[in-house]
């Protein structure tokens, strides 16, 4: 299967999950995760119409983005250190992995135009070590509200891997419920939920995902 065929197959599964959940297809945005794949693979996906791409490492992204068409949009989905905030703020349209006030402040210092971010939350307390604890999210949202350029648009999570994708459902539901609670508590609109990867994006869509981050099902195994 070519990258173009894979994109089509992923699109069918997204549309099916939206239909099953009674959601409109345009509520869900597909991020093609091109980490560890060459610029040629990105160009192939771009030729098939994909515009939004995700990367998880700054240096790799910096090299790759310079080789790719200009009309593409890039989101950072991996952990970001504060000392790389300046580069990241200039490369990416959205940062999905904000998990500390230090990082928020560093980003805000370096951007001259509004920068949308998501607060990454470790909802399960296991698996990925990145992300703040659920109890810390409100403070981060308040800190983002005090920034001049950084704007928080929602939450992101990476659930622990389980062979059965259904097992991820509780974590996706937990992120949605946390979002609902934080919207009430902080009065900040949090429309975006970034959750679901190749293995379980259909479940994430059923639980309210607005961004799904799909790598291997589009570009092949890494
Ligand atoms: C690699 C990665 C993905 C994509 O994972 P696949 O299983 O290849 O779809 C999604 N989100 C994050 C944060 C990643 O690092």
C-alpha cells in the first residue's frame, strides 16, 4: 500500500468512527505523524492532499520542514524542553505537549504572534511519563491565560499502550471529563482534545477527539 492508499484507508476509518459516534467528520482533524520518516514521505502525503503533520523532535523537524512544501502546517506532539522553546515557537503552529509553567513562560517570551497550545495530561498516572498530573492542569490553564501570546485551546494525552484498543477508552473519557470540569472551573473554552494514535484513534473519536495523531498507519512501521 502506498502512503496515498494508507491515507485513504485512515480517512475511511475516521469517517466511520464519526458516523458511529454521531459526530460530523469536520470535527476531527488528522495529524499525519511523520517522525523518523524522511521528507520524501511527507511530500508523498502532501501530494495526496494532507496538509497537517506532526513531529516529536525539534532537530529532526527543523531539518525536515526545510525540505518540505511551504503550505504544510506542523504541530509539535513530543516533549519540549524550555531551552528549545524559541526554535519550537518559530517552527510549529501548535504545541500539543505543554506540561509546565516554565515551558509556558519560555514559549510566551519568544513568540510575537498568538501561539495555540494544548496542555498534556497524564490521565492514567502510568505509561508515558510526560504530561502534568490531572490536579495540576487548572494551574497551567490559569498560567496560560496570564500569557500575552500563548493561548490554551485544550488538552492532549497519550494513554498507556494496551494490546486491546478498547482498554484505552477509559483514558480518553477521563481526558474529556477533565476538560469539561476545567472549562467550568476556569471559564476557559477548551474545544480541542488531542488523543488517539494508529492503534486506537477510532475509540478516541468516539470519546470526543478533535485531533487524532496517526503515524504508522499512514507511513508504515518505524
Ligand atoms: C509517534 C506518536 C504518535 C503516532 O503513533 P502511531 O502509533 O505511529 O500512530 C502519536 N502521538 C505521539 C505523541 C507520538 O509520539
